[in-house]
C-alpha cells in the first residue's frame, strides 16, 4: 500500500509539472501571437503591401539601425550624428511615401527639440522634419499630425533666433497646405505660434500672416474658439492672443458683423475674458479691457445679463492694482465711453 500510494503521488506531481510546463508554453506562444497581432494591427494596408517589396524591407531595417544609434548618445554632438544618419536613410528612400517606425521617429525628434539642447540640434531636427513632410505628403501629415506635433509645436516659445525662420518655413510649406484638416491640432498650433507674436520682433509679420492663413483655413468661428481656449488655459499667451484679436477687429463694422470673435462657445469666451482681466500682468489686463471696450461695451446685445455680471465682477478687481491706465479703461467701460472719454453711440441717453 505504501509503495502504491508513493507511486500515485509521483504520478500526480509529474502530471502537475507537465501541466505547468504546457501552460507556460501556451502562455508564451499566446504572448508571441498577441505581440505579432498587435504589430500587424498597427500597420496600414499600404504598409503590409510594401513589406512584400525587398527594397522597402531594407528601408525598414536601415531605419531601425539609424534609430538604434540614438540609444548610445551621451552628448549633443552624438544627437546631430544620429540625425544625420537618419536623414541619409530618409533621403535615399524618398520614393516611399509610407514612413516606417514613424512613432519612434516622432519620439526621437521630439527629444531632439528639448529646450536644454543647443540650436544646432534643433536645426538638424527641423531638417529631418522637413525631409519627412516632403516624403509623406499632405494627406499623411494630416493623419500623423499628432505624431510630429508633440515636439514641433512647443519649439517657437523657447527656440533661438536662428531656429525660428526654419520653423516658420516648415509651417508655411507644410501645415498651411493642410487647410481644414488642421482643425484637430489647431489649439496646440496656436499655443506654439502665439509666443512669436511679439510686437517689434523681426518675425512678427510672418507669424501674424501664418495665423491669418490658419484662421481662414479652419474657419474664423472655430479659430477664435480655439484662441479663447488657449487664453483660458495658458496665461503665457494671453497677451499675444489679445493683441491678435484687437488688431483684427474691424472698427468700421459693428460687433454684429463680426460675431465670429465669440468663437464656438460663448461661455468659454466669457471665462477666458474673466481670466484675462484678472491676470497678474498689467499688460494683459490692459489689453483685455481694450478688447471689452471695443467689442463688448457695457450696453451690448451679444452677451446676456449673467455673462455681463461675471465679467463685471472680474473687472472690478482691477481697481486694487491702483494703476491709472487700468482705472481709466475700467471707468470708460463702465460709463459707456471709449478710452478717451468720448461717449459711445450705443449708450442709452438718460431721459
């Protein structure tokens, strides 16, 4: 009986070990299949067709090899060398509009546009962007916009002066051509472009022209909706955003003829204006009060009473700054006059 029970226990242990090994092999096989399925799922139909081409497969392997060089960089000069290798591979295969490993390439390029890196690395990365956009064309840029915009859009705010012309050229040559397809990334694009709208800077005119083209392409209502969202969420661009809005308001026409300034959501615009007049910068407050004086005087037909109450409560705090330029604009807005004290035509005359 003892031998029989011992033999049975051995068989049970053997069966359990065999079952564990089979399960482990099955899980490993399943994980491999899942990984392969995931990789194939990320490929488009066009990429799957191109994989049948031996030259495209060589293109993929060369791209992987060029991307591998980024892993062994220890200083900024190594990044320039790695970008040169990648550029060489891309230029040798310009006939293929489908870029392999584009997500990894987008990540590496975004890393090369880090603010701590010198302008030489930024310029070389922008050169890579330009090659990629020429290769993939407008339609694929619209599809993969978020892959490349993560590093490209924030660059203008901290870039060196010698980098900005090339960056603006990329916007002019590739992003303006997107037309209405720029809409999904317009908010991020505005956050990236508005810092270049500094009065007196040498790139002011080019940046302003770019914003006008994007406004026309995306539809003014949608454009200003994104603009107010930027004003609400990002204090650093409130001044250039208000400057742009003020400079593009046609004083010869009434607000009724330019309702696109309200944007897509009137509540969002009201919140943005309240945030603007309560900003810590006097220049931002002054610009927002000028916008209120010009577009939304105390007696207007565009904003409801609750909206005007919100704006009035926000603007009252301006008095605490004890700044004459702000107080003059505030009193002019409350009394229904312009900044020079001239009564506005739409103010009701007391009986």
